[in-house]
C-alpha cells in the first residue's frame, strides 16, 4: 500500500515538472535569427547560420544566395538544456541550419531572409548585410606570411616588427575651426599581429579644453582594408577638444608601447615534440602617432555686448511659476538652454528683476552628454526673487547671444516678457531687512503684537507713570537712531549693488571658496572628472570676476597681461597658470590618482589665497 502511494506520488511530481517545463518552453516568443560576420575577405570561407528557438519546425526554406558560393549546407543541428535553480524550472531548445560560404566578388551584399514553419506559423528571419574586402596584398623577402581570418600573419626571423604590421593613426574631425568649436580626436590601432597590451600617455594639449569620450574597456577588433592590406582595427581612444585661443595649435605625437605575442617555429625535433613545433615570445614595439596641426580662427569681430561665449547651435525658452503673488512670496523663473556646443563654458544669462526685489544666486543643473559635436543637452537655470512691495512690475525678456557655426554669425535669442502683479501680503514688508532669507519667518510679522484689551477692570495703578519718564523717551530715541543707521547702510548697499562689476569683484573669493568646498566633496567621493571640472570652474570663475572679464574672453595669454596691470608678481602669475595646466592634464597623467587630485586641490587653494591678498581694487 505504501509502495503504491509512493509510486503515485512520484508520477504526480514528474507530471508536475513536465507541465512546468512545458509552460516555460512555450511561454517564450519564437525567434528565428540569421547571423554571419559583418566583414569578410574575398576568397575566405565563413559561416552563415539560421537559428530558431524551438524544435517543432518543418519546411525550412533557404534564401536565394547569388553573391556567394555555397561550399556546404544546410547542415542541421539540435540543442536543448534543462535547468532547476531554487525550485524554478527552465528549459531551452533550438535548431540551427549552417552554411559555409565564400564570396565571389568585393563589395557590400545582402543575404535575404529565410522562412520556416514553427508551431503551425510561418516565421521569417532577419536579412544579413555583409561587406567583402579585397584579398590581402602582401610581399617582402625574408618573412614568412600566413593568413588567418583574412589578415596576413607575419613571422619574422630576428623578431623585428615593421611599422606596417602595427601602427596607430591620429585623426581630427576638423583641422580648420573657430575658437570653442568642438573637434573629435581619434586614435585608432591597426595590426596584423597578436597584440596583447597597449600603453600610452595622453598628450599635453595646451590651448584646448579636453574631455575624454567613454569607450568600452573591452576592445573588440574588426576587419578593415587599408593601403592594400587587411588589418584588425579598433578605436583605442577619443577626445573632444575645445580650442581656447586662436592661431595654430598642435596635438603632439604620442608614444605607445605595444606587447606582441609572436609565434616562433623551431627545427629542433625535441622542442618540436614537447612544444608542438612552436613557442611564443613577447616583443615590445614602440609606436609613435603622427602630430596634428589645428588652425583655429578667432571669432568674427562685432561681438555683441551680451555675448555668452557659447559656440554651436542653441535654443532657449523660459517659464514662470506665477504672475500673481503677494509681497514676501517667492517668484521663480526657469530658463532652459538647449543645444550642442561648448555647454560647460557658456556664461549664465542675466535676469533684470526690479530693483526692490530680493534676488538670490541662480540654481544651475547641467543635463548634457558628450557627442562628437560637443556637449549636447540642456542647461537648466532657476532664478529666485522675492518682492518686498506691492505693485505692478515687468520682468523684461532674457537675452542669450551665441555664435552659430552653421551661419558663421552671432545670433541673439530672447525669451518672453513677464508682467507681475504683486499685492500686499501678511507682515510689514517695509520693516523687513534686506538680508532676510527665510520667507516663512517674514509671514509671522504682524502677529506678534496683539490688540489692546479695553474696559478691563483688572488694570490697577502701580508705581510711577511710564509717560514722561526717561525710559519713555528712550523708546523713541533708540528706534530713531537705528532707523537712521539702517538708511545709511541700505543706501550704501544700494550704491554698491548698482555697480555689478564691483559686486562681482567683491564676491569673487566667496564664490571660488564655495566651489572649492564642493570640489573637496568630489575629491572625498573620488569623482575624478567632476573634481577637475569644478576646480577649473573655480579658477577661471575667480579670475573672471576679479578682472571683470567674461570667461569667454579669457585665455592663458591675456590673463598674464591683465594680472600684470594689477601689480601681481610674475611668480604668482606663473603659479596660477601652472595650476590651470596641472588641473587640465592631471586627469590623464599616470600614477596615483588620489595623490594627483590632492596636489591639484592644494595648489588651487594656495594660488587663490595668494591672489586675493595681492589684487587690490
């Protein structure tokens, strides 16, 4: 009896497993996929496969293959597997049809789709595009050459590797540009050898703002026909360059060291027996890339006064959170600059709020990605202000001027105007201090003094009369003195705020210190690229504010002449420029990254501190 129960139990479990496996098998969508190499060489064989992820198939119909010679096929093979992981059952099965083909001619060809009937439905595969390269043209005495996957393999006595067997090209997308126009710099490896590793240093790109393009760490080689030979090629590194000055700027040559595993054949019968007739040695090859000269044209004359320093193609729009509000409530204007170009280096547009509005520093959010044409995306800027008096106000349109690379001209974009209706809010705005920062506290004003309670019999005479006493007159004299002092201070601040250049100079050290604090945070979080960008912003922004010169009009050359006018020592000027160079190039330097970041941070703090002590206005 127990045996019968156990037998039934086993059959039920087996049936349950089969049902689950069946459900998993048929739950998947049926896929019919054709695959072949993207690039092949004329005269070389390759495989074309058609794979479908079910075994319930019939009536496979191959495509018509006219441009390739069919050497074999179709051969059919089946694959299936079952897995049980943590009680979850899964099963996969497939059928593959394989052809062996050979190209008939060079060029680009398309192999059409194949069809098959699966579970009663007609399924169609994808088509396949294949590029056929010419056969490798190799010659030369003293070298034994063989071909593997269409690439000529060189085996040379003396382990000498020629510059045609392994080299790196350096190409720029443009060599004649304007200042701040993006350039794509590409380093590409060409080899016919077994290259196992490659090391090289980023060049010292003076005169450029440089950003590295993120490429996959795992390099995948592909075939390319170049100067009569077929090479394995891969894009090794790419950089976006923004020239910061006009003239002829040079991208210098880079020295790479490549390690090649080269196979050597031996005539020694014993060595041939134990090593299969061959062994490998590692050979170091020094590779020098060519230098590139970039001709940088200055931006055309006639720059508008409000030129932002932006070069590329941009658009601008704005929005406001409300056009009807009360005194001491906040109004926010949001400006979005969209486009492609030197997004990181453009200055922030100014919003002309009414004079009696309390204005706060704008909040900036950069949302862009690196492309071959520069930084593409949005720069979102939020401006916040608080009206202190009731009335009707106008906020004029915001202007943004940039240099358009398509039309080779300056363009000015404008947002819409805004009309604000401000009504009297709670609290006495006339008594609010100019440096008030908490809007919620302001709303409490007017509630802290209550009405006098009348006809209260509990009031009784106590001591001397307050009226006419010394304390009584003090209550009048002290507020009057404070009011006079407040008016003097307020007028002084109004005069200073009217001079925007003076405000920039005054706040230069404060803004630079704030940016360096944020850079220190990035340093502790080991965010390398963001750290160097923030330090550069602090340095360029500080000197721009101190000299009252827009960042777009600054360069390392004119910084030296401008600082000399303020009596800055040549040693300190040299230290400042050296700190800029260290910040630009430290991210690409070999060695301890944390140590390099610490050094740049300390240098920037030191040079800003010394500059603050010497620049007097």
